[in-house]
C-alpha cells in the first residue's frame, strides 16, 4: 500500500495482530508460540498477556458453569431450560 492516505503497516504489526486474534479465538498458546517461532511458550504468554487476561475471565465463567451443572446433577435438579420446563 502506498500513497498519502495509506497507513504504513509493518510486518511486525501483522504478526502481532495475527497472534492477538489467534489467542483471542482460543487457539492454544503453544500452537501460537510455534507459529511465531518463539523458543518458549513463556515468551508468547509474556508478550500477549493482555489477551490471556480475557481468556482467564472466560475460563472462570466456563468453570463456574461446569460446577453448577455438576452440583445440579448431584442434587437431581434439571440442568437445562428444557428439563426445567418439563414436557
């Protein structure tokens, strides 16, 4: 892209965007790390920790949902809206 109205996009910017998007989509950090050529997964996690913070919140919510279902099953309670409404 050239011209006065075009933004200068560096290769590093594209690389950073790709890593951020992949992690945000839930792609395992090890896979993203390998794609970026990082020698250790810790490098990827350190550089993109802003993305993993969102992923941590989603993990907490998912785990809470799992626990709620397990407790409901253990107590013999319905676990879905259709079960709660009945036939």
